[in-house]
């Protein structure tokens, strides 16, 4: 890596560190790009060279932190066979993260829902995991997809219901499990037939 590339990487990292601290302490809307550039000791134009707008900066920080949370969560999770337990484990990690970064979540989730971004892709991966687990106990592919779509719809419902209040803790997890109870019963019945 050239000296110029190292300097650019250092500046980018510095902007992100300053912005993360400012966004968490002052709020995203209350933190101006002018303030961030002053704190980083750079011109506002230099900030925009690295991040075209404040949302791009918010998303970059959000995804870095989410990646860390998911890696830690994945290491802490137990192996699960049940699609309901799988969704619950994933939701618990994500809901905790979304609570911790509530303002970031509102900004990024709104953008993602409108543009079909990261969250849509993330849910597609989770849906695949649900389908796979239903199929492992003999549920046909079409039915497994229908179950997964409904479980994911319940996840979205709980997420969108809870994000505005910044409360995705145990109450949200309990609500998700209750909404997905019929799918748990279907899974258990299918698993009994394969034994």
C-alpha cells in the first residue's frame, strides 16, 4: 500500500471514529458534517471525498458494528436444528444490536426498505436457513418456502413495530416466538414423522 493510500485509509478511519462517537453522544441529526470535519481536522470537501453524504457515513459505521455483533453472536450461538430456534437466535443478536444502535437502525433500515438494500438481503439469507431446516424434517419445498415467508413476515412485523420505540428486547423476542408458534408446531409434527 502506498503512502497516499495509507493516509487516505487513516483519514477515513479517523472520520468514522469521530462520527461514531458524535452520533452516539449527540445524535445523527444533531451532528453536522461541518462539526465532523472540524473534529477530524480536515476540510468539509475532504469528508465528502470519503463519504458522499452523512447517510453513507452512518451506513459504513452501522455495517462495521453489525458485522462485529453478528460475528460475536454467531460464536455464542448453539447449533440449532429447529427453524424457529434459528430465527430466534438470529433475531436476538440483531434485535440487541438494533437497540444498541437505535438511531442508526432507523436511518439505515428506512433506506434499506426503500431501496431494497442490506436488510432485504439479510432476510433472504435467514429465509434460506429456515427453508433448509424445514426440508431436513421432510417438509416439501413449496410448504417450507411458505412457512419461511410467513415467519419472516412475522419478523418484519415485530421489527417495524418495535424500532420506532427503540425496544427490541425480550418483549419483541416473546412476540416473535408467539407469532411463529404455529410453525414450531408444524416443525415438531414433521420431525416426529421422520423419527
